[in-house]
């Protein structure tokens, strides 16, 4: 049995699906990329898939099975920047899982919308199903992120004597900010602040007014540090010129975490 493939149709379908998939993967990994970069990466991936199909070696299924892995790695690197090989492999695996759910969502939509079954499965049909599936997966990812908002993060603060490693709570309820510049302010416990005394320079001092439930308003001593690194699940977030307010009391009853992060730091 022989099948006739139109390489231009394959290229267009791959281009559209790659754009959807890269966008979904970026949202899941919280990696930012411009629309132009996603388009160029999808274009590169579609071209590579067409080259794999045209190669006169092995069976087509074997060529696709072998070729999909390097193609996904190239698209990830082109869309979200060059990283370590281990991180590229991890992100490629995540993109494969996203592709599995994306394909399942497209099939689910196609089965539910019975009035569309009469359409011929052409390029526009695939693009339409892809758009609906893309919206559905984006909705699921947004819900997943909302459930994971309040969680613990490992952070590093570079100093002259090395890195100071702490555990921080990513708290969406922390709206503390510097009154003049409006810059976000993190909160650190007094015991943890003692390890950073060398980073707290007098010329970088800030007075941060605060108000909390059940307590009177007051002023927190705060200092600006040059850099703070947040270790997220699949990336590292480097924040420059971070203001840290010192809380003399412990901010965690069981000392599980020593710092409360401002949510704006995770938007970098």
C-alpha cells in the first residue's frame, strides 16, 4: 500500500502545529520568547521534518521516530535560547509531553464537534482544530500555575565569600514595595539576614513602611543587594538590584523557609 504525501501541505501543517506547541511549552516552562522567534523556530522545525521525510534511508516511520528528537531539541534551543545539553533534553521531553496532550486535546475537540466531521481533513481543518486545542491546553496550564503559585523555592545570593543558599516562599499575598520607586520588596528573617550582613551597605539602605493584619503599622529596615538567583523547576531566574526587608521575628514557625519572595520577581 502506498500513500501520497504533499510536501507543501506537510510543511504548513508542521509549521502551524510547531507554533502552537512551542507556545504551549513556553507557557508551561514559564520561558519567554517573542512571536517572531517562535515563528522562526517553528519554521526551522517544519523544514527539518520535511528533510527527514525526503531522506532516502530506512522506513519513513523509523526516520520520523529518530528525527523527531533532534528536531525538538533544535526548536527548543532556537526559541528559548541556548542552554546546557541536559536542560535542552529536559525541555525537549517536556515539549514531547505537551505534544501528547496537545494531540489528545485536538482529537477530543474533533470528536465532540460532530458537525465538523463532515469537513475534509485539509490544512484549514488541522489549523482550526489546532487553535481550539491550543486554547484548551492554555486554559489547563493557567489553572495548573494558579494551583502552584504558593510554593517553596531555592534561592542563591552571591557574596564575596560564596553563595548563600536559602529557602524562600513564593507568596502572591506579598505586595510590599519601596514607597518611592515602587520596586518589589522581599522579606528575610533576622537570623538569615545575619548571614548577609556583609551585603547590606549603608548607601543601599531603604526604609519600608508596612501594615499587617492584627499589628500596628511600622517601618522595616531594608537593603538593596546586587543579585538574587531563584532556582525554578526548569530555569534559573536572575534578579538584579533586589530590595530585602529584615523582619526581626522568624517568618516561618518551623523555620521551613527564611525568606518571602515578591511575586513580581518570578515575572522576569
